[in-house]
C-alpha cells in the first residue's frame, strides 16, 4: 500500500533553534518527493522537490535530504523564525503517473 | 491572475443540498487537481484534469461528487446531496504540465465547506 508517514506529529521549538522533520514512504514506483509548507487557513506552498538522484536540496533556511534506498526524507530548518510556524507536508509522486501521496504533516510551533 | 483562486472561500449548507465549488487556475496551466482536507488531517486526492479531460477520477469518494473543467481553465467541483462527512476544506492546485515531471503545484486558498 502506498503510504507517506511523517514524524513527529507536532513540535514546539524556541525561536533561533534548529529542527528536523522526518518522512518515511512506501510509495512505488517513485518519481519525486516534495516538501510543502502550509500556513493555517492557506494552501500548501512548495519548498523543495527532489528526484531519485538527488540527496539534498536547499531553499534558504530549509534543507531537504532524500535516501531513496531506505525511502526516507528529512526537512531541516535552520535558525527558526516565528514565521516558520506552520504544518510541513511531505508528498511523494508516483513515477510516470500524475498521482501524489500526502503525509499528514508535522505541525511546527516556533515560540519566542 | 497571479495565483490560483477559489470561490467561495467559505460555504455553509444544509445536509441534502447541492454545492458547487469553483477553481480558477493560473493562466496557461494545463494540469488541475482537487483535494480534500479534513480538520487536522492530510490532503486527500479527489480528481486530476489534464486539459479538459480527467484521466484520474479515482479519488472521488462517491457518485455524489463530480467535477468538470472547461476551456482548459476554470473547474467546478459539485457535491450533490451533501452529508455532514463532506465538511472539509477543498483545495485546488494547478501546474504547468501534467506527466511525471517535477513541475510545481500551486495551491489555492481553499473553500471551507460546512454541512449542518
């Protein structure tokens, strides 16, 4: 069964600290993996997209990693800011088919 | 427009009524997606359009749900005889092209549907 699981479900950190969010997937055949940020009451916004051959990709203070062998990805946020408070969603796309599987998200709360 | 727009932003309806939700994708985007997000849960795929055709309707939860797209632009998601379990945020996204590439999906702000 194609699934995407994220951990932790929620996380509270202090402003300025770093954090890492995890994503494990069983989706096959794999095409690419995306991380989205979803602010409360808004649609998700794309942060990174990684294909099978990419191990790491950065977007400002966000760095995503991918291990396609173990089917794991992580999203590392450096020097967190209050505006990073949001849900972070891991999404995996099936190869050669326009279908996406979404994780339930990690809800991050950055406190001053 | 600058982004994907959806209307209405909020819809409250009575059980048994029909509702129509509208999505205006980014101009020129050939792929359009509908998702449902229940409170506190992840996004659930409903249907995907490539142009005006829907090659994948596998996510539609029942025959009360239908969608169409015209002019390779606006799309309407219709829910007939609404039930309380239909209450959710309905999100629309578009991308430049479908296929199996790395094109980015751009999401609208969603329509929050509440069925009383």
